[in-house]
């Protein structure tokens, strides 16, 4: 009886939140308008996924052999072995005729540059999610997204023509910065326009194109002769994707948080008409919500990153979220790289890893819907930790390595799907993109160190590190509040 009472109270609270949400009152919880915006935002962020995972074909596992020595001594030459007196190496390319490794000689003493290339891109992501999080919260979701897409296209078209290694990495930094912006703004946009009962579905399903996007990299690489053509192919494809940004309106929640009554009414009226809903009460509902929010000029215009740490409660949420995202980001990129290296065919392996991500999106949605954000996150993190612990005791090259690694990677993808919804609900509208930006920056920090962790010898050390990280993250997650079914907070 007591449990039924608790369930009844919880359902009433959630229903009340649905009814009190002015966005739902004006344009409905989900309709044709929201579907179009969600699809466009999800597709636009796919370009960032290409940039993030392109390293797989830029620096694949490459065999090399010394073919010329500085002296005339005759020795037995072994493949993939470095010699102090070697004057020239040859490379055995199985993926592209020319990769970054073979063109710039990223072996032996320069082998660290392989990991550095990905770290530089992810450092750009780290800067971008913070910078464009601020731009998006200050100047608008659509404005921030447009700027980041424009910058991305310019540098993506330039990088295939980079004359040297360091110029290549400088250009990739700016690509990472712009890509970070498109990723965070797109997801926040989606969360803000749907009703509370659809956040799980919209937030999780928005990640579904990621798997197909990763799989498409195999197609680009298959038809490319070298790394320059490979990058140019998907740079040109991104132009056609970014054209769809013209279909995106400004987020009505952001307009409301800025106190822009006229534009809020205009956007919501168009949305309601597209959803075939009445527009009679929109002006009244917006005016009432704006009055209830009591938005002050200081709150509207002066929200900064410091506000994320202004109170103990908000600071704890922020720090805990960042830690969780660092662990998840490290596991996502680390496990992805490991499984790619041990696969017999890199093209097939990438397609498999991409395909695995597709079912994890609806899985994340179901977990969010059934168990709530906290339980779903802790459960997924625990599975990652368990699989990586098992991997410690499996010898390299065994088929079980691939199976267990794939399970761990799938759990990591599911965790990301849950977290994208969770963190967006933890913080108010004036800070939402900045908060998500810092969390995403945490994931990028994890991604920056992942390539170096994954290559540590002996093999069990990376597995152990990837096992400990999610267990630590789950402890912090347990201490966070549950947000399932709650109304999004629009003021500080």
C-alpha cells in the first residue's frame, strides 16, 4: 500500500511537471516540428563524429622495415623493429597507400606523434565545448551552431592540403574546437524543445546516427588512395550536411531565458502550426511563464561559468559530472582504439563498432525510462568496470578479448546515451550549455589520455586502468540527484 502511494505521488509529480511546462502547453510535448529539429540537429553533429574517429584510418597499425643502413654491416632485419643505424624505412600499407605514419615517418623515436595527433584534436574539442557552450548560452543555440559549422567547414577543407605534420595538427586543433561546438549545442537544443516525457527518447536516439557515421568512415577510406583524399571526401560531404542548418529555429527556451517575449511567441506559433495545434493561448502562456520566472537583467545577461560553482549543491553536481564524463570518455576512446587494433580487418572492425552503437541508443532510452538516470548510469559504468576487469586475465590475441572488449564498448556507448540526458537536466537553462560543455570537455580530457593508456605494456595495465575509472565514476554518480520526469529549471 505504501509503495502504491509513493508511486502515485511520483506519477502525480511528473504529470504536474508536464502540465506546468510552458513549452509543452504552447507547442506540445512532441510533434512534427520537434521531430524535424531533432533529426537535423542529430545529423549535423555527425560531422564531429567523423573528425573525432578519423584517426582510425589516418594512423592504422602499420608494419615497417629498415631497407637502408648508415654502414655496410649485414644483420638480420626484423619487421617493425627500430635500428639506431637505419637510414631509411619502408612501410607495408594495408589500409591506404599513404597514411600519416608513412608520410611523416611516425615510427620509432617519433611514434609518440601518433597519439599526439589525436590528443591535439581532442584538446581542440575541449576548448570548443567550453567556448561554444558560452557562445550558445550568451548569443543563442542557433547562432553558436552556425558559427561552429562555418569554422569547421573552412578548416576541414584546408587540412588535406597541409604541407607538414605540425601544420596538420594546428589545423586539426581548430577542427576539434568547431566540432566540439556542434556536438554540445545540437544535443542541448534537442533536450530543450521536447516535453519531459520524451527527453529519454530524444536525447538517446539523437546519438543513433553516430554508429552509422562511424561505419561510413570505412566507405570513405575504401574509395580513398591516401589520407589526403580520405579527409577531403568527408569534408565535401559535410558541406551538404551543414546546409540543413537553415531548417533550425532558435531554441524557444533560450529566447525565454533571455526575456525575449516577441521572438519566443513567434517561434512557438510557427511550431504549434506545424504540429497542428491551436495558437490562441500562446501569448498568454508565454507572458505568464515569463512573469513566473521573474527573470532579472542580471540573471539574463551575466550568467557565467562561475555560476556553475556558486552554490555547494551546484558545484558538487558540476564536479561529479565532470569526473563521470572523464572516465566515460577515456573508456570510449581507449576501448575503441584497442578493439580496432586487434581486429583482423580494420574496415570490417570499424563497421562492427559503428553498428554496435546503433542498438545502444534505444537501450539507453529504455534504461532512462525504466530505471531513471542515476541507476542506468551506475549500472552501465559497473558493466564497463567488470568487463575490463575480466580483460585483465585474458591473454592477448584470444577471441575472448574481442568479445569482452565489444561488450565493454557497447556499455560505454550506452553510458554516453544516458549521460547526455542526465547532465542536461541537472542544470538551469542559462547554464545548461556551459554545464554540458564542461562535462563534454571532461570527456575530451579522457579522450586525450586514452591513446597513451591503450598502448601501455604489459597488456593488462590498460585494462586495469579502464576498469578502475568507471568504478570511481559510479561512486560520484550515486551521490547525484535523480532527474527523471522533472521539469527543466529555467532560472538560476
